[in-house]
C-alpha cells in the first residue's frame, strides 16, 4: 500500500481489495476493454516518442505510467460530459474518440489545434498551467444555466496545483456549486519540480478547505479510478457540486522529449513505480480471475501495433501547411490587419492565397 | 442622459435581446457596480444573468471563456483598469487565441469592460490606461466610447460581435450628459468619427481625450487656428481612412492620449499616417500624452493628463514648421 487514505480496488499484484465506500461494478468484458485502451494508448505514446526522436515531431509529452488514471477517468465520462485537458491527456482524448493522428497535429507543429473540441466534447489543450480549470468551471456554469444533466472534467496535474487559476477555479466551483470534477493527476514531478516543493499536505485535502470533497485514488488502478470518477461525475450531474480527485500516479518517462529526468531523480524511485505498473495488475487479474487467454492479449498487442503503424503513416503524410493558413481564424470577423498580411503574403509569392 | 446611464441602458437592451448574454463582475449586483453602471440589472434579470463574482479577476475572465465555449456571451466588468492585470494571462493566452487554436470551433464573443484613464482624483491603480497592452495582442479588439450615444450603441455592438472586445470606458466622463439617439447607431463599431471639422490641424484621440481636444479646438478657433477633431473610437483595429482624409487636408496632426507614448496607440497612428500621408505633411506628427512615469498621485494628475494647454502648445509647434 502506498497510503492508507488511498482508494484502491486492485493491488499492484492484481489482487482485489475491499474498500468501505467503493466496489468495482465492471464485468470481465469491461475490464478487458479498459486493458485494451491502456495497451493501445501506451503503444501510441511510444510511437509518438519514436517519431519525435526521428525528427518527425517538434515535441512529445509522454503519458507512460498514467494510463490507468486517464483511461479510468475518460471511460467514466458520459458522452454528454465535457473535458478540459492539458497537453498530456492523450488517454482521455482516446476515450473521447479523438483520432490519434489528430492528437499529434499540434506536436507535428502543423496546427495550433488538432481536433474539433465541440464534436468530441473535449477541449483543445491548454499549455499555460491551470488556465483550463477556469474554463471548465465556466462551462459548468453554462450547464447550470441550460438546466442540463451534464458534468465537466477539469484535468490538471500536480504541476498546476500552485497556480492561481487552479485555486480560483476551486473558489468559483464551490461558490456556484458548479457541476465540475477536478481530476488532478499527481505524477510527482512538474518537470524537475518535486511535489514536496508544491504542497505540504496531500493535494486532495485542499478540497475540504474550499468546501467540497476531495478523494485520493490510486491513479495506477484503473478499476478504482473508474469508480471514483464515475460517482463524482454522477454527483455533479444531479446538482451535488464539485469534487476533487487526486489520482496518485507517476510519470514514468520524461516531462517531454526535451527533458532529461536523470538530472533530477534517482533510478530507485522509478524502479519502485515500475512495480506499480497500471497494465500488469489488470493483466494479472484477467488471467487469474477470468482465465483470459494469451491469444486475447496477443490480439490487443497486434491491434496496438497496427494502430501505431497507421499513426506513423498518417503523421508522415502531414506536410507543411500553406503559410496563408496562419491568417485563418485569427479573428471570427474580417480584420484590416489580417487582410493586409494576407495580401502581402500573396504579393510576395509565398502563397497562392488559396486559403478559405 | 449620462454615459453611465447610457451604458446601463445598453446593457439592459442586450440582456433583453439575447438570453445568452450574461454580466459578471465584482459588486455588480445589489450594489450595481462601484460606478453603478449595472444598477438595477440584477433585480430585473436575476442572479443567474447578472452574476456577482468572487473577487478574482482571472476567474471572471477564465470562466467567461468556458461560458463562451458553452455558447454564452459574457460581459465581464473589471472594477478598475489597474485590476485587470490578474486577468491578463487569461485575456492574452486564452481569450485572444482560442478562436484560432480551436480552428474556428470556439467563438470567443465576450466583452471585457474596463473603466480606464484618470481624472477622478483616485488613489493608485484606479486611473491607468492599459489599452496598448491589449491592442498589441492579435485576436483582441479594443474600443472606447467618448459620448453617451456611443456608449449606448457601442456596448451593444460589442456584445453582438463574435470577437473578444476590450471595452474601454473613460470613467472621468461617466457623469457627463449627452443626447442618445435610440433609433440606431451613429457609426460602425470599428469606425473613427470626425467630431469637429477644421482645416489647419488634425487632433486624434479617444476616450476622455476627445472632450479635451474639442475644448482645445474651441480655444484655438479664437486664435484663428481651425482644428479638426477625430475620435478614433476603435483603438484596435484603428480606422485610418478618416484620419488620412483629414491629414491630407490639414497637413498637420497631433495624437492625444493619457497613456505614456512609448509603443502606444499614438505612436502607431503617427507611424501609419507618416507612411500614408507623407507628401501631404507640413509638419511631423506629434504625440501629447501622459509622461513615462507611474500614474502620479491624483493631486497632481492634471499635470500628467493631456491638458488644453499642452495640446495648444503642440498646435503651435506644428503650425510653426512652415511659417
């Protein structure tokens, strides 16, 4: 056990554990589906890292180690809920239906966006830490005014926990009883900044001071993350107000491909977390409790390989955009300086000006 | 009616016309705002539409972004110009860029009302002119009203517009009266307006400076100098066509603003008009502005803000170039 306050339904060894408040409601098929999601997003993430190392992406922010946190939370959402991510939420994006190649567009540096946030009900990522927590609360205030039974998932990490916007979003959510669930993936490191520099009491305990419940869940236990997030979202949808979930996890890789974690953390720490791997414990459970066959696991691996190959092909096909597209959507309405820039670019012969 | 009342009526009309319009700000409900611009609106439209906010400016703007994604049009009130900076990150990083970043999927149709400029004898942080910070940021538009009629119409035009707008209100003019024509707006939201015609010198400014420029023009007329006064109205984008037409006629121009002039709206106007009107110019464009110091204690603020005397001194200088 990492911590007695932690909600855990599955140990790192794949043993079920009883919890006083939560019980896993998932069938073997549903658990297998979560396992499949985790295998796929890990494989896609590794492919993206390779693409970056080969000079095909400007940057990549790996999610390795956080698969259970993201798949558990993402699958707990209803189709009508809305999520507000950071730049590392590839697992959530996968659950929302965003195509893998669309997740990589921003990292290929061919766009500042990537997918239609309204279609997938998954916002475009926010890079400035904490900004999106306020957007999530504002969106939730809109849900209240529409009288809709929907909830919002506000995603952030331990790195954003010191930001004013994150804390202001707690104040706002409490003051207006907004239907929002704050989902903090505490992966222990904000680039090189250890969580010990960011908070002196466990993060989830902050929620009580703002006037709503906080729960710490084993972020590497997909069964627990799923149940805790599902209940918090259900509660928010029916007017129960905000909840903060701290998914206690670990960033197994670098902050981004530009980072070198060997400069600030020791191998022994990484080794400890390797034994808490989010995938291995589910595989152990499926094998032991449901006698899932090796061939079923092999099929998932093959599917992940195939998706990774497709991702590579799709990314390599993304060429340099026509420079004239930089003027698109700078404003919703016509703007003289944008028009002037567009004209100049065409006059210089940089673009034929075919942009819509 | 006063400009304050005109803004109140404009907001009321916007709330009546579109159920998606919300107002959010500090003390805007029961109190009606520290300047009473939203007086009575919460009583008539309810707490869900005229929202008293906790005291955190970044959150006022940040939640308005989320509301915009949900399809609402929020009018955010910043209580004073000097209190907008906590929201600067949300405005510059998110409000200005999200239409672009979402590839057009989000409409950031929100308005940030900013009582700006000095002249009310206030303490520190209550008299600033931050408009150039926002004008410099692509994705934003910045406008300023100088009359009650413009206040009434421009606030409604801004709320209806699909781009985010920083709406600068010259607080020293809140209590000055003028006619409001309820039949229709006098001009487009992004059009500059000739407030007084003249033939010798063009004065260009916005907000509180418009009235000061008109007073300077009156005085100059007694001395035989004919001054044309242009109210920029739109600070970003600037509407240069009326300015160019004026300067091609007068050959001399001066910009007037309370903000310091380095990298300012006045500097932008001088650069652009120098380029466009080079062969018509009879003198270099001058800038009358606040000094490059933090806004001073208000007992001496009238020696910081552009005065009729300082404007007339600049008029003498441009008139002296070809005599």
